């Protein structure tokens, strides 16, 4: 189960020229369809006099939601090549807008596809990428006498302690790497010989 994903850390733009036409690509980090649509609206407003503003996005971890739009260019010559570049870069939570100012020379379907893909690739080359980890929320409870095996087990996994409560029993709120959550729960119970509790939070 994949529990890492890559997303752009900042907005990036790049421009290429092909036979007189200008192709201006902008890569924007987004977290939802609404924010992607808003980013597209902002670019389209900025380039209101452009010939086309073609787009593609990937949003979400796991199996990203994907969309693309040719904005009047021949079917398959703009949005899809842009999307393929996003996929090739293995990025999600991203929208790409490639603006075209027509330069007077027709490029043909193959030329258009290359130009839109190359423009997106030029912008992606400048993107700073951050890696996110999908985590599962777990709570563990254990007696003070079991502190040593409990903390030793926690230290064997990719776990972040988000909150803690101390009393007759210790309770920790943990964020466990999703792919390790079940293995961690089993190891924790085994290390404490069944005396500890693991309470699962909502699945990511």
C-alpha cells in the first residue's frame, strides 16, 4: 500500500516559444477541486486575451482524481499531454495551466501535443517537491510498569506522538505510517503480553 506522495511546494511558471506561438505554463499547488478551479480562473483572468488556457490536474493521495481540458484545441492535443507530464513527475495536489498565444503558424496535432507537453515539462523542471506521508491515527494505553517495552516498540516504527496523557495509565495519541499500522498494533500488544490497548482511529 503506497503511503507516500509528492506534491509541489510552490507555484512555478515557465515559457517556451514554438514557431511564433508562446506557451506559458504555470504549476500551482492545490488541495481540492475547488482550489484547482480557482487557480485556473485566476490564470484565465490574467491571460484573458490568450488564444487558449489548457489545463490538467491531479488531486489526492492513492489514486488521484485527474481532469484535463483542451480549451478549444483539437481533442487530445493539450490537456492530455499536460496531464502526462504531471503523471511522469509523480505529482499530486497540483494543477497545471498552459496558456497559448497564437503566433500565426499552425503546428498540427503532433506539434501541439509536443508544445503543450514541453511547456508543462519546462515548468515542472523548476518545481520544489515535498513528500507527504499518509498516517493512521491510533491511541495506545499502558501501565507505568510497561513504559519501557511500550516506548521501545514505538521506537521501532515510523510513529509520531501527537498527544499524551499520564495518570494511572499512560495514553498516547499516535500517527503511524499507514502501511505499518496493523503491524505496529500487533507488535505493541505482543510486547506488552496483552496488557496494553490499541484503539484505532478513522482510516485515512
